C-alpha cells in the first residue's frame, strides 16, 4: 500500500526544492508534512507577496479533486491526452491545495513555474 510516508520518502533527494523539518518526514504540530517550494522570485497575489508554495496538500488530494481540475482544464480549452504533465495542470493543482482561485500562480516567474511543474509531476509519478 502506498502510504503518506512512502510518498514523502520520494522527496528526500529534492532538498534544493523541498523543505522538510529537521527530522525529515516527521509531522509538524499541525499534523501536516512540510512540502514547500521556495520561489527564486516571489510574486504578488491579491496584494500579498508569495515567496513559497505550500504543497503539503498534495498527499491529501482525492480523485474528486483531480476530476475537478480536469474539468477546469477542459473549461479553459485544454485537451491533452495526459494533462497532469502540463504546466497549466500544475498551477491548478497548486491553487487547489492552497485553497486559492485558479489564477493564483499566474504571476509566477518562468523558472519557478518550471520547478513547480516538475515538482508536482515528480510527486504524481513517484514510486513508493
């Protein structure tokens, strides 16, 4: 069975991208894992500077969440055979796990956008 701990062990090699607590996979006080993408260039969203994207919610996404993102992609005119590998899908996932509107990452710089896309893609396709 693919557990939360198994999924997060895949991140151990991504130290330059992901920040975990000093114990590696230990839960924080809020019973969450710290999976944060530190941005090279912060961006503004709703007059708030965003310097990191919290991806802790990735381990909690459900099939229903993923279907909602698929529907959003379709509504935006995207039709890919594998939408989960696209950058647009990654920014929609990031918005969903942060409980923000779909435009959340629109002002992100290109380098951070690519890092977000690759981080989320690696999370979904990691073997455990």
